[in-house]
C-alpha cells in the first residue's frame, strides 16, 4: 500500500490507511481518536489498566483499574512492540541488543528461579541445599529427627537434588537402614542404571511410593522396567508420580493431601482417614481404572471435587465411568478431558451426573443453556517450562510462541515472502485468551510519510463490550477462526488439550495408512503406445517457444530452433501455467507439445505430494511422516504426544505448500511453534530427518533430474549428472542451531555461500569416507523415484496427455543408514531455472557436462527420443 506526502490531516490519514483500518476491523467511530493518538504517539493505557501476576507469577493478566466503567467502542489504545524480528534472526537479536533478553524473560515470566522457594522446607529439607553436608550425614540427621519426635522407625525419606549417582545410592544401603520404608523420593539426582534401582528397591517389603523423577534413568525408561519394579514391590502404589494398578485408598489419600512425610499413613485405618476428604486431584496419574475399594462414596462420602484430567481410564466404557461418578452424591465440581474418557461432549457429561454444578470450572447451567459441547475457555494454560540453570535466551526462545503475533509487509508491487513476528509490550502481552473476549486487537502499520518505507508498527486495542472496574481484559487468540479451521486443535498452542482425543485420532490415521497396499500400483495399460519422436520428416528443426532465458540462451541442439511466436511453435517450454483457457487465449492447438502434465500439482505441491504418496503406498520407508496442517492438525498433535510420551525424536520441519528456496521453512520441536506457524500460510509438517548421512560433517541433499515422456505407460529417464548441495556449517542438533539457515538447509543459490560438488568427485570422496558403494545407494534412489511417479500414475491417471512431456527435479536426502528419503518434487519451470545455477556450479568444479550440453540432452530425450547422458527408470 502506498501514498504520497506527509500525513497532516485526518482526511489524509483515512485516505492512506483506509484498507488497513478496514482489514483491522477497527470501528469507524474510533478512526479519529486513533489518528490523534498515532500522530501524537500517545500511549495512555497505563491510565486505565494494571498488569497483575497470576499462577504464582507464571502468568500475568490485564485488569481495568480506571474509576469509571468503559463502554463498548468508547476508546482505542496504542500498544508498542517490545520485540520485532524475522524468525531466523531471533537468537541473534536477543543476544546482541543490550537488556533485551532480560526484558523478554521478565515479560514472559521465565526469569523466575524455580528452585528458590525453599523457605517453607522443614529443617532437614533446608539442609538439602547445604552443599557442605554429605548424603550420609543427611540420612543420619533424618534418623535423629524421627527419634526425637518419637515416630519410631523412618518410613518416609526424601533424598532430592543431592547429585546421588548409582555408586552412591548402592553405598547408602537404604534397605538395611530403613526396612520399614513406605515412601522414597530420589528426585533430581543422577541415577542411570535400571538394574541398580531394581536390585535395591525389591529389598523393601513395605514400599508404597517411589519417585525417580528428573533422573537420567527416565531417558531410557520403558514399561518393562516399571513392570519389574512393581512386580517385586507388591505394595507399590505410586511409581514416578503415576498410580500402579495396585493403588489403594493410601494413594488417594496422598493425592488428597492427607498422607505426607509428617503423616505417612502407615498402620492407620485408611477408610476412616478419608471420611472427611472433600477435594481430590488425580490429574496426570496414568490411572487406567477407578474400580477400587478406596474410590467409593462409602470411603469418601464428603467428596465434592474431583480432577481426572490427563488419565487414560481405558478400563472403562463411557457409561461405566459415568455410573461410577453418579454415586458420589456430594460431587459438585468435576474436571475431565473433553473430548475424553467420559465422552466428547460437555453437555452430555453435565446431564449424566446429577448434582454437578461445575464442569471444568464452567457452570453446568451455562453449558446446558449455551448448547456448547466443547469447552475451550477452561483449558489449563500451557505455561513455559524450563530446567534449572537453563540460559535465559533458551527460555525466551521456547516461551515466545505463547506471546508472538505476526504480520506481513506488502506494497503495490509485491508481498514480502517472510513474515514479521513481534511481541507486544508488557501491557499488551498481559491480555489473556477468552472465547468471549472484551477487547479487539490488531496489528497496524502507521505510515506518517504516506509510504511503506516510513511505516511504524503498533498493535491497536479497543473495547468490544462494556467493561466494569476490576474486570479482566481479554482477547481471542484465534479471532475469526472457527471449528472449520480446527479451532479446538489450534488452541493446543496455548492450552493443555486432552491427549487421549488426539492420540485416538492419530491411531486411526496410522491404521488407515498401514492398511493401504502398495500392490494397488498397477503397470500402465499395454494398449497405450509409447510416445514417438517429434522429429519432422522433412528434416527441419522443431520450433521451440520459451519465456525462460536460460533455455533460449543454451539450447543449441540442431534439432531445435527458438521462435518468438507461440502459435508457430511445436514445443511450448514455459514458466506459465497453461490450462484450457490459456490455450484458447494464446491460440494453441492440441498438437503442440507443452512442458507440463495435467494435474501435476499432485507431485509438485508439497501437500498434494504427501496425499498422493500416502494414497498409493500408505507410509513407505522413503517418505517421512507428513501432515497437511490445514486438514490434519489433530492427527499431527496425536503423533507428537505419542512421541513425547515414548521419548522419541520429536523434531519437525514445516514447509509451505508451494514455495521454493526454503522460504518460510522452519525446523522446530516446539508444539506451540508448529501450530502458530500455521498463521503465516498453509504448510505441511514433516518429521525431520534428525540423523542424516553427513559429508565431512555437513548435511547435504541431492537433486536428480527426471524426464517424463509418458504417464501411461510410465516412461521415465534420469540424467547421468546429479547435483550434491552442501550446507555451509557443520551439522548439529543444538537448539539454537535450528535458527541457522546455513546449518540445516542446503539450497544456497539465493542465501549464503554457494557450496556444490560435481558428481564424480562427490561419489569418490563419499565412498571413501563411509566405506560404501555408491551404485548400491544410487540403485535404491532410482527405485524410490520410480515409485514416486508410479504413485501419481495410480492416484491421478488423468495426468496422461499425448501432448505433454516435462522435466522435474527430485530432491533426495540419505539417512544415517544410507537409505533414501524423498524431500520434494520440483515443478518443471522452477527446475529449469535452477538447473542453470546448478550447472554453472558443477561446471566450475570441472565437470565435463556443460550447462549448454545439459539442455541439449534434455530436449533430445524428451522430443527426439535420444538417450545420450540419460538412463531409463
């Protein structure tokens, strides 16, 4: 958008900014007030609002504190931007601007020392932080404390954050010293060996709870380790904060705050102890069944609140689980995943449990009246997480996705290819989410000189409802996005949504992929003839019309001649999309050959390529798990949660549907980031190849040129020359490196230093470095490429056209086992243009195949059926 001259009047302001004002949704009644505040840079929000900490300082909220109420659309406010950046520049900017990372850490509530709250710890607990005391001395002091208090034997022992390793743990000989121990916490130590833990814990005969949280052992933990421990500790009810299937009223009492170090509960009548329990938080305990003697209204007659979030509860049917809860006559408040084990609809759950007044914090009367089956507003917030001692920069980079907003610059000529991300100042960032917000919020570019070059970015907010003193001010994080655009799933970026629902959807998706049979891929019909040469019988060269300069410059084969008139051409080699309307407009006929196949988008657009491969082959080894985020976000989140639970690799690469040169492409393992990146355009999310084959420590990929003469029968050729494209930096998975283009990407034609190798040199050095035979790898790659085009022939037989022949770039990466992985297929014009860059790079390395020769081979193969320097696939 552009204008001319300095903005002096309100009329000038509206004339220049009219489209922006309308797009932002700002009421016209506020235009004049906005102009006044922009022209005078008036930031007066502090006169009306106050920022307050919540959730023990882990969040902030914005509250109206002016003495008067604020009417709907009565005022408008400017919010400054505390940080603006293009994504790849984020770490560098935070590091280089003095005080910026500290400000962001404070704004995002990640400057808190999570281990600093030791004031309320008892005498022994406070000494755990005294590095001068040895572990043995702490144990002895615990024995002395119990003796003085007259409790008898030590039955509850907490040895947390003491750097206890496997050898120290064995030397303590705890089973001999404390044979009656019922609870042992070893959180935050350095225990690694499962065998050590198993051999020692099986010696405890009375153990009810064992906590090993935040120990290295959990990195390789699996169900088999847990099963051995549980089998050898017959009374164990809690393991690593999860309930075992042996849990009793004692575990329920622990979660209800009745049993702890001072009141361990051993030797007590558990049923009687739970009689007065009113509130029970069982969230995230991995409980499979509530069929338990302790979980009954006879044992807990006063229970009025239960939190069951985050539990599979998969031993129950929906009706069975509802019946179990119905018998708690005093139950008035319930928290549960929706969708989840009690059902997928809040209304049905509220109706099924008599006497329930609050469901997930929402009044059940309101739920029934609204008719809203899914409750968004009461999801628990996804607060930033970090480990003790983690640098502030890393904390900020992980937490920023909970606060970021974005916009994209544009003028009369073009739209900027990469988005600007920004963080509002402390006031704006305190606006929390609501499904029924009372403020409208929008980024706004003010152009005081009437041009984009003079633009200054702000965020504008205004009341959309009447607000009273003390009310929290809120915005809708997903304004304008409904369920047709996966609203509930997208809220996962900011809130803890029900794991079970997403995992179920992922498992269904995975089963569908597994059931797809590659045997469906059929050979092309034998009734279709192989394309013949287009060579003229009179010996005259074929006329080629092209709008691609490199073809016009380098095609010198005597069988072809360039023409500037498309109507006279035998071959149209163009960068334009030529459909039936374009044919008619240009005046082309059906006999003219064109360098594009109908429906080729099924290969060259990334989301269609994934759909094509999956429809034909399901999930072949050579194609990474891939999700179209516009339609499969739910299934992706389920996959992410499964990998997170299994501690599997969870790094993903996001690619726009139809953009080249890695524009708007991001590598991240942050779930919030993945969901938020949908805001900058449609994308696929593909499992990142975390362990690729490397060449001299650097990542690389390979571009193959595939020539397609026919879809039915499938007639493919591959050029003898391929191009190896190398990253400039040594490969690493260090988190900050994910922002480094020259570490994780190899396409350096447009960014960074060009780094190619010619074919023979690469093959020789790669074979020497890895002790492999390249021809075996090359054979697997060729087989994979043929399967890619076979999938297109199967799923889209309508691609076949007698007047179409084309060239495609196929980009391939090898994993650490030297197995090929398909990255993408490149559209013919893009591939044609890129070949000039690639060829010049190869030529400079001494390769004998010059760029001019290459185009001659391509055209000779496609249109004259020549096979020099090409091989059939």
